[in-house]
């Protein structure tokens, strides 16, 4: 493994894989995220912005699998990075990675959501005539991993819960979050058309058969950037 310098990234995955790759030809780019806010309605403060927290960043990182300088195949490194992109199962936390190197977001934990391979490849053949790569460029598409903290309301099963609609939410998304059906949510609030709800509206969430608390891992809608402008 080459010494880690400014031209390299080290990828350390939660599944135990450690890969060192060259930086790509272009700089990494932040493609989204960074802030989240909703517009709330209060007496004498119409349209006030309420900050809810940081949205996960999304980032594209160009890399280069390089075995050319050492005369070795990079197929295993490519295979390991591909394995970092897949979760062990539907109900298992995804494989996460930490990246050491020059990135616009420092110290983040990331999930690989996609890999695009380029055409900057150098191929060779072994003594059996089988081809393998000595060099391959790629771009990693990353999503910052932020385990969502869910507010645990002090309520007993079988009771309703007040809820304030956030920007971008729908009857269906709220129902899924609270483990109830859209029909139950509409009936509880006397809503005929689920498309008419808006940010700041107060709803009553009926009790769920699956438990008293909202589901974890439900991402809130991203409605703004750090400057407060609509995305």
C-alpha cells in the first residue's frame, strides 16, 4: 500500500475493508444537503422559518484505482469498493465508510449510493491470457450517514398524538412515519383530499397497531439550503 499523502484517499469501511486510492482528475463536489428548515405559522409571525437541523450532505468524489506503479491488478480493490455499496440485508444498517484525505466535509461518515466507472482504464493480461485492470477511474456518489434521532413522546399506546406538518410532507408520508394508514389519518382529521395539507397545519395522529412511536430512519423532506432559499 502506498504511503498516504495529499494525492490519496483512504477508505475505511464498517465491514472491515480498507482501500487506498488515488485522487481523481477533478476535485470532489458537494451536490446537496447541509440544512433543513420548515415554514411555520404563528400569530404575528406569518411565514417564520424554523430550523430543524442539518440535512445529510451528498458528495461526488472522483477517484483512481492505481496498480500501475506497483504492477498489480486493482480488480480486488474494485470488488471491495463495490461491496461497500451494498447493505447486508433489508433490515440491517448499510455499510458505512470514513474517508481520510482532502474533502470539503471533514470527519463525515458516508454511504456509497452509486459508482460511475470512466474510460481511463489500463488493461493487462496474465500468463493465462485473462485480462485484468492496472488502473481504473471512477466517481463515488456518497450520502452522509446521519442516524436520525426520533423524539420519543411520553404517550401510552391507544392515544392520539398532535403533529405539525413539515414542508414537503404528505398524508402518505406522515402516515408511513407514524405507522398508520392514510385513510385513518384523513378520517381522524376530517380531511377528504390528502393533497390539501400544508406546512404548519396541526394534525392528530391516531394510535398505531405497531407501537406508540414514529418509525426511525424516516427522512424529513429537504426544503431549503443554508441560505434559506428554496432548492
